[in-house]
C-alpha cells in the first residue's frame, strides 16, 4: 500500500511540475567550446562561420563558480570540434569547481584521429582522478561514401572507423562509455538499416537522432536541404523506421523515445511527447560565453563575462524568452530522450497495449472474451502511465 501511495505521489508531483514548471538549477550543461571545425557537414553551418573562436577557459571557470551551477551533474562538450581547441585541458580544469559533476559527454567528428585519442586519453585520466566519468560519442552518418558526402570530407569514413576500432580495443584508456552518434537526415534515412548492420559485428549500436533546425549552428532558417520533414517520402521512411524500433525494443525508456520520434514524424513535425528540461532547468553556454536556455531555438540571454548566471537567469528577459520558447517546443524533437509527458505516457501506453492485444482481440469469438481482453489492456495502460519512469 505504501509503495502504491509513493508511486501515485510521484506521478502527481510530476504532473504538477509539468503543468506549472518552476525554474530549477540545471543538472545538465550543454557547452560548445569552439566554433572551429575541420568538417563541412551538410547538416550544419558552423564550419561556414567566419569567426573561429575557442571558449576562454579562465573566464569560464569564474562563471561556473556562480551558485546557479552548483547542482550540475553532466557537461556536454562539443563544438565545432573539441580536438581543435589548443587549451582543451584548461577547459576541463575549469569544470573542477562544480561540486556535483559526475559525467562529461564529448562529441567528436573523428577526423583528427591522433589528436582525438591524445585528448580523450588525457581527459579520461584527468576525470578519473576527479571522480568524473567520460562518455565519448563518435559521429557516424553512414557507410563509406554516404558518410563522406554528408560530412563533406573525403576519407572521413575510413578515419572514423579506424578511430572506433582503436578506441574499442582499449576503451578504458579513453573513456568509460563509447557511443556512436547517428544524425538522420534526407541524405541517409534510407540507409539507416545498412549502417546498423555494418556496426553490429563491432558490438556497437547507433544512437540515432533527427537532424533539427538549430539556431546555434546557424541552420534554424536554412534546414530544408537536410530536414526529413521537407520531403514526404523521407518522412514516411523515418516514421516507419522509428515505429519498427518502437515495436521490437524491450527497454521501456528506449521504446518510449522511439515512439516520441514516430509520433512527431507521423504528425508532420508537430506534437512533442517528450518533456524537455531545457525549458525550465538545463542550459547552454556557447564559445562566446553567451548563456542560452537550449541550443536549438533559444536566443542568447546574456554574456557570462559581463553578468553572472544568477543575474541573467532571474532577469525579466529570461522569463520572456522562456515563455516565447514554449511556443517552439511543440514542433521540436531535439532531446527526445527526456521522459514522456503525461499525454505522451497515455498515448505510448495505449499503443503498447494495442500492439500486444490486437491479435488476442482478433481471436476472441464472443463479447465476454473481448471485454476481458479490453479490461486487461486498460489495466496495463493505467499501470504503465502511473508506475513507470520512462
Ligand atoms: S556537425 Fe559537428 S562536425 Fe559537422 S560541421 Fe558541424 S560542428 Fe563540425
Ligand atoms: S525548443 Fe526544443 S530543445 Fe528548446 S526547450 Fe523547446 S523542446 Fe527543448
């Protein structure tokens, strides 16, 4: 009884937090540390920026001392390309005032292989000494020429595969977790199964996400050339892909994420079902030390060299921007890994129950049997909506 009460209480708290969100201190910081990049991806405009800027590590260290950052647990380091930042270790050192930091998440394009290995090895030994784990995400957008074409760099695929193999062989020297990031766009959606098959002998799975319009990388108004939503055939293939992942996935959290992607694509890029903590909790700092809510659709709220994070966050312009951002969220699928909203839970549970019971209902020969199956399905839906933390 006590357990049931706890589950219902947690569910009500979550519902309240979802409907009346209050700004909280961030747990996750997204941090592009440079606008320099040695890749020319078709899904990104960072490499076209004239200004090539690295984050100032000493100013960053000062900025992170603000109490607003005291609950941070994860810092995502990306760019541009982190292996091009000469003072990369100083950037890591700037994170040490964060009292609750548990994980850093590095994303690389796999081009400067020796530098990437050198930097990640140093990062791993530095972080281990500070009780911080390292996740390394290597981007792979397809097999062979597909990857090279999307990335705009001939020979990138071979280098990336070599890097994946070198790091897999001695993973513990470089990172705690190795992830292969796969950005789905109009250029590779019909090849996603081929890429999955290609990687399976290495014991690695793809972490798939849709390429989205993104203000920070300069593609917010310039995304039709890669956005799956801009081509109905691609959208259909992507929706079917996510639905099949949803059908055959056993892990409930992953299953829910695939469902959220499927639902968004089915509805032509509307109807976000995953929560997004960047609306009221997590934040982004870019290479110029501008503070933003999310990297996707948020404008810069202020500069951490000029003002503290607490001052910026408590300002009226942040409240105004957070309100404006809400209108963007329904058509955004970035960070779809956050737990589902209540509406998302109901739709998800309904789809799972429908999937599991449809064949049983079909076999029922009378109304009594059908009613029994419906009630059992309904019971399952209610339990899934209230109980599980997906
Ligand atoms: S997606 Fe990453 S690797 Fe590609 S150009 Fe943009 S920053 Fe560089
Ligand atoms: S626009 Fe997207 S990334 Fe930004 S807060 Fe909304 S859902 Fe999150």
